[in-house]
């Protein structure tokens, strides 16, 4: 989990250097990050299901090997397109690791300690995300951009050794009939749908034009075809009847909403701290590190709280904290300064860590072992789609609310106003997630258990 999260964040700091090294525009080198994000998002449900069918251990080992080998290809790339292609392969390996790690932990941990285990995964994910920019900066300044990819090679080798040495063998040997029943058509349609949606919200550089509309229509059509195929196939990639379970459907939707809210902190934070409050680059980085640090420190305690007090209660507490923090930021004046902003970000992030541990525990323990791979993949998919949507929608809302053509040159008051509007929207999304969670758990037990 740490390795795949590190791969997500480590390359961002190198984008200006890559633009200079390959004589490319910023829009072109952005694909180094985008290719990884798309490759993590698009196949994550499919690899979860493939692990259920063919065996999780062998597929996880293959994913770690692919990630490590792709890191070598990234470090030796001689052109930007080769680097982008290698990053896509690296992202595919990361998708396998993200989905199957959650499924493995769901199988291995006793039910009474599942929350603690999920909290530990959240801690490692936060450490990887926080470590990426700082480690990338050190390697970039001392050894050049290739070092940020080569650094993954020994880490990947160690991970591969530990996984091979300690992960238990698959409970059963996959049969040829199991592999034959893998839903190839559904997999292709889902990949097409997700790729079209992800491209629709990430291309255009802030403008939603004809290409974006066409991609959205393609995603809608692909989604409709996918649902039709899944109803008719004997062994569907996703059993659509599972989504009628209110606990599962609410958990997946709230995960997407909460991830959208968290992306607002990453989109708005740097501009508000720099332009709105006038902090220099070093102080901006220090203030922005508060969120990942809180996630890393609260992951395990959040999991312990889930085990002791229950996932239902802790989901509500986490969403309530996120809603309260977002509401407070929506009315916080610029004069309150950086301390008030960071304190409220800490509240939101702690609530997020608690929600993640509780929601993941609720979903993983709600399905049988034979379905945990695909459910872990769907949970990862909902989170990634929320992050992608948040980067686009919350970023566009922030830019619109500042009423400035160039945010980097906007007046401090305009940036502060944009921050408040964006977090007002975040408060609405958090509130919707809270209402949805309460409503799903308020249904009769017979309706919740009929899956």
C-alpha cells in the first residue's frame, strides 16, 4: 500500500524538470502523472475480480513485479512518450497492489480487528502520499529525475520478497472453468467507460469543450452497455444485485463524495496559503504537510475506535467531523490566518481517516471471501473517481468563485472568497454523505441482509 501510494505522488515534483529535459510543454508532461492515475483507476475492479477467480497471491506478486519492472523502464526512458507508457504500466501494477492488498487484509484479519488493520493500511497510504514530494525533491536535487523512479526498484524488490515469503497461499487452486468464466466483455466495456469518464474530466485544461462532451456521452453509452451485458452474462464482473444492497451502495457513493471533498483541500490549499495569506513556498509546503501527517498519525487509532465502537457509529462521527470542518472553513475570514486554516484542515483530515477505516471495514466484512477482491476494487474505484472528479470540479468551482482569469495573479480577497465558496460546496457533499449513511443503516435489517 505504501509503495503504490508513493508512486502516485513522487512524480509530481519532477514535472518542471521533465518539461525541461524533454523540451516539452507543461500540458505534455502532465501525462506522466495522468497516465499513472488512469492506469490505476481503469482496471482496478477487473484486477480485483481476476484475483477472486485466478488466485490473489499469484496476481499480487505479478503486480508487484510489474510495478518494479516498470520503474526500471521509467528510469531508463529516452523520450517523453516512453516515460508516459512506462508510467501506465507502473499504474497497472499499482492497481493490482491497491485492490488485492485490501482483499488480503480482509481475509487475514480477524473480524474483531478488521478496523485496526484497515486503519493501518490508511496510515501506510498517507505516509506514501506524504513521503512522495519530499523524497522526490531530495532525489531530484541530488541525483536527477531518473532517481525518483529508480528508487522504487529496491523498494519493489523488498516488497516482492516479503510478499512471496509471508503471504499465505491461495485457499484453492483456480480451475480452467473459473478462468473461462472471467467476464472479458464486461471488463472491456467497463475499462472503456472509465477511461472515457476520466479523460472527460481531466482533458481541456479547465475548459469543457466538444471533446469533453463527446467523452461524457461515450462514458454514458458504455455504462449502459456494461449494465446490459452484466445482466445477461453467466459470470458477471460485477453482480449488479450487490449494488442494491444499501450498505454497499451507500459505502461506495459516500467514498466517492468524501474523496471529492479531500481533493478540494489539495486544489485550494496551495493557492489560498500562497495568494490569500501571502506565505512563501517553504511555509506553504509546511502547512500543506499537516493533512498527510494527521492521516498517518490517526489511521491506527481510527481503526481501533472502529473495532471498539463499531463501523456504523464511527462512519457517522468521521463524516460529521468533515462536515463541521468544511462548514467552518466556509465562514472563516482571511484575518483568521494560517493557524485557523490548518486547524480546520486537521479536523477534516482526522474525520477522513476515521471514515476511511470505518467504511472500508463495513464493506469488506459485509461480503463473503469470494467477493472481497472485486469489492476492494470497487472501493478503490470509487475513491479514485472521487479524486479525479474533485480535481476537475472543485478546481473549476474555485477558479469560478475567484472571478479571475488567472488564479496565480488573483487578489488575496478573491482567493479567500473562492476558498470559502469551495468549502461550502465541500460541506454540502459531506452532509449528503452523512445523510446517505444514516438512511442506509436505518433500513430494516431484512432489507440490508437480502443480498
